[in-house]
């Protein structure tokens, strides 16, 4: 395999470029040696180091040397003179640095010769130029063209990012042992050799593009079949999903869980674009270059100085600081000052815009990072022009933040105590805004077109799970929120019970420690559902036992003497976690989620159970633990055995599927309690997506069929003498709460704002009233009829 030598002024730059390139190949990559930095570890290059690297990379197949700029080229040339017996198979390649490394690594990994690797590296810029419609016509197509191919086939690109470096490398690797001549083209691009990764990337084939594959020679049919299989499989990458559309644009996407209500507040307008017509005389350009460098370094230091948060937020700020001093960006901006006389602020603006365009054309994932560039750009421009960079506003009260997008530096300033939720017009589930929002426990919705047109002060309900946005929500809608800003939080008056003294503990649903204050302020008797996913989000590796235990302890310590039901990790391809490596599924709701994840990753569940045990040992809350998404008895056996094996005393499971409801008696024989998740139980009972507005009438919790399903579970609980709780949205409806109690439900868990109304409703009726209401609702023929029947039974009672 051809060896690669990377010569750069910066070790960090070279290392990251190499790491990124190696992610694009499968199996063993080529031998890569880095010669970066001067002998005193400062920026620069050293010919002796380059010579040592070339000697180390040479393994008989040749070496391709890729250099960044300036003295790197000189050092590489001098290195050849320093070698005692330089091989004739060493190539110094005038390739674009990052693109050249990509192409050389991919080509070498596919087994190409030294001349082909060098050629592919040199032509690497063609892929980017083609995406920008700036590529010159290819001159190597005609000689390789197949006049009358023996095999012709077509396939549609289905992976989300199209034919970028990794898919191109897979195609080249698939043909490594084939003698067939294969060409690939599209409707917009002439056929190119399928053995050239850079040529394949230059096709600019995105999602939905139709590839025309032509092959001739020995093994042509097999070669085409291999390529067709790769394309149809999406190259093993995430497939593109068509986004549902409303009449007025794209559907907002929930990216950080939680449901909050508060007044809208818009981010300040961005810094204005510098004047492109202003130029500085040549005599002033050296000073301008010094100002540019100083401003970039100062912004980087400011960002690093604000990196007070550990973990994800700190890492993102460090990465953002690196953008400010990126040598390629600064070299581009400096050239615009030195050669064109642009003011440094204008030069930075233009250089960042070029980089942003490159990110957009590189694919959807990279496009999500454009806000990072703009955030740094705005800070450098502000410093150069003496303007202030307005960050997140502070109106003196809680708010819902509206923005076009948020740079990491702005998002990191967010105070969960003030910022109730985030709504942006751009961004996606892997954008830095989404990642930081999840790490801070702030509900967030992205892709909400027109959000910044909402006037400041407008009351807004935000659901970070479903993407739902409601302007000026009704009081009933406000009651479904976990977190509410500037609204009076009514407190539950005493323990939940009916008028004749039948106890029904009223508990809160929470997602993080940030929700605890609202739960306690509203008088929650405990926690009926503590969702633990926040601790796992956006992690390349699962959090350790000590870290998890600390997070759980923060919650448990605030509920001493009260019940807290901890739900173990509920994740799947619908709530993808990087360290789990979930494959994308055509129907995530029916795929590997909840307890099913433990079948593939048992160590994740066992570590979490140990962490919960350690947190329980340090606190005096009455802690119960339950598993989500149970469908089979063997799952119950396995979970109960694992939980009891680490010493957890009270074990339960969730009833979210009809299968679990039908087996409630057998399940309760194995565990200490069950909790009904009405949202999912409705979804699976009626085969209706719980997030579909068109099917909302089917997933109405008042559906008599759903109530009968819950009644089965309630009867099983009564027969066993074990608790049956409700932790779905149905529990927050004061009228429906009466029905649930009548069906045998022993506790209700809901958003904190609903506690007072539900408590007041229960206190106005007797247990017998609840049982009559349950019977009437179950025997109704529609949700509307069920509601009306229960209202009549409630009569003049003070049920909200």
C-alpha cells in the first residue's frame, strides 16, 4: 500500500485532517506519517522531520507527500536531498491540503499505485469545484469512455449526504479485485471512472440523484451488482427522510425534550455586513494584517476564557475558539487584505462566507456548522470595528428565546433558570444549538420557519419532544407544560385524595434536575416518571457509573422521604444515541427501543442500574426503578433479575403496549408495580403515530378502547395488591383523572402545572363517583360521548 506523508506548519491541523480522512475508509488504511511544526514545536516545518517521515512511510510501494504551503514545500524538497538513497517512487504533490489528504488516503487504501494516488490527490479540488459549479471540463473522460458497455444499470442515491468521500471510497474498494471497466455518471454529469474517488465526488451526486452505471470487460455484471448493493443500502449511512410539509412550510422539529411556556424574546439583530467598497492604501496594509491577527487571537482567548462548563459545552467552545485562529481561514482573510486592500473586517467576512458555502455544499451535517463560523465571524468583526457583540439578552424574567440560529458561544451563555426554551428557524438535531440545549436541559425546537417574526412578549408554548409550538396557549394547554415562566404556579393543596378519603398520590413527570423546582413549587408528592435520557444524549461513549450516579443523586436529594420512580434508558433509532450505533429503521416506533436496546447493549443497562443503586445509597428518597417498552415476559424476567441483582429493592415496568396490558397479571407476579404510559399505549393500540396531527382523534386518551385496556391493567393491580400508576398525558386532565382512579389506578403522574387542578377535581368526588364515571366512559361509543357522560356524573362537583 502506498504510504502518505503530511507536511504542515501545524501538528493540530495535520492530525485532524488525517483523522477525518481515515474515517472515510473501511479496514486498514495506508501508512501515514506526519511531519509538522518546527524543531522547537512552534509553527513551521523542518526538513529533517520530513525526511524521517518519508523513510518511515516507505514500504516498497512508494510515498505521496502532501504539503500545506510556503516553507512546507521547500522543506519537502530539501528532505529528498537529505535522504541517503531516495526512492524514485516518492511524489511531492501540489494538492490542496485537506482535499489532497482525503483523496490520497482513500485512493491508497483502495490499493492504487503511487502514480494514481498522486493524481487523485492533485485532482482533489475538482469535487469541491464541481459542487460550486466552477470545475473545468474533465479531460480524462474520453480515453476511458466505454463505447458499448456490456452492462448498464441505474440506482437512486438514498443516503442523506450523497456521494461524498466515504461512499466514493467504498465504490473504489468494491472494484479493487475486479478487472471490469466501470464508469458512473448522472443526468447532470458525464461518466467518470468508478476507480477514482475524486472523480466520483466531482459528480456532485446528492440525495435523489440517479446514478447510471456502465461496465464492460471480465466481471462486469458482478461489479455493477456490487455498486448497486452499496447505493441501495445507502452506503451504510443514514438515509434521507422526506420531511413532512404543512401548507406554510417545513414542520418544526423537537430536538431537546421538555414542555415549557413563557414570553417570547428575540435575539438581537446580527452585526451589519462591512462595506465591500472600502479599501485601504498599501502603506496601511501591514498594520491591518496585525490588527486582523490580534483580533482573531483575542476572540479565541475570550471563548476559551468563557469555557467554564465541563463536558459537551466546554468542548464545543474549545472547538469554536479553534475556528477563530484557523490558519487556512486567516490565510484567506490576510490575502484579501494584502492583495486587494480590503479592510480586515471585510476580509474576515468574505473568507468566512467562502468557508460557509463549502460547508453547505459538503452535505446537511456540515451545513449545520455554518452558525459556528458566523458566530466567530461576528465576534472578530465586532472587535475590529469597535462594536459590541450582543449575546443572549437578559430581560430580567424567564423567556422563550427566538433566533434564526445560535452560535455555540451564544448558546453556552444560556441560563436554564431564565431561558425556558429555544426556538430557531434553522438548525437540526445534530446542530450545536441542539447539543447544548440538551446538555443544559432546555427544551428546544429547530427548523421553525418564521419564528423570529413572533413579537416579543407573545406567550409561547414549546414542546421540545414533538416540535409543537402554540402561540397564546389556553389555560388548559398551559397546564400541560412542565416549566412555566411569569405565570402563577398554583400549588397542590395537601395529599391527593377523593372526598371520602381514598388516597391517590399525585406525582410529577420530570426530565432533569432543572424540572425539580417546578415540581416542588407546585406541591408534587414525588416523581412518577424521572426520564434519564438527558444524561446519555450526544455522547460518543456511554456515561460512566460515577457520572450517572451524580446526576441521579442531584434529583433524589431534593425528594427525601418521597417516592421517585426512575425510568431506565428509553432509546432507539427514534432517540438515536451515538454510542449505541443504532441503525436507522424504516419505522422507529416499531423497532429497537426501550428495554430492547439492552438486548444489544446489556452493559449499558447494568451500569445504569448500578449508578441508580449508588445514588439511592447516598440519599433517602423512596426510589423505585422501572423499564420502558415491555412486550414479552422474558423481558420482565431479565430486567427484574438484573435490577434485583444489584440490590435495588422496588422494581417495576411500564405498560406501553397492548401485549404488556394483556399480560398484566403475569407481569405483576414478577415485579412490584407497573406504570401505564398512555401516550404510547394509545399509539400502539390504534396503530396511529402519536405525533400525527391527522390521527390525533385516534390517540385521544378518552377513546373507550384505550380506557378498557387500562381497566385490564387496573384489575390486575387490584388482584395482586400492587400499585398501578399512570404517567402519560392522560393524568393531567382533571376530568379524565376521575375515570382513571375508577379504573383502579393508584397514582397519577403529570406535568407539575396540572397538579392543583387534578387534586381539586379528585377532592370533589367520591371513589364511587369515580367508578361510575369509569364504567360510563368505557361503555361510550366515542371520546366525545365518554367526556359528556363523565361530566354528567361529576354534576355540580368542582371538577375543572
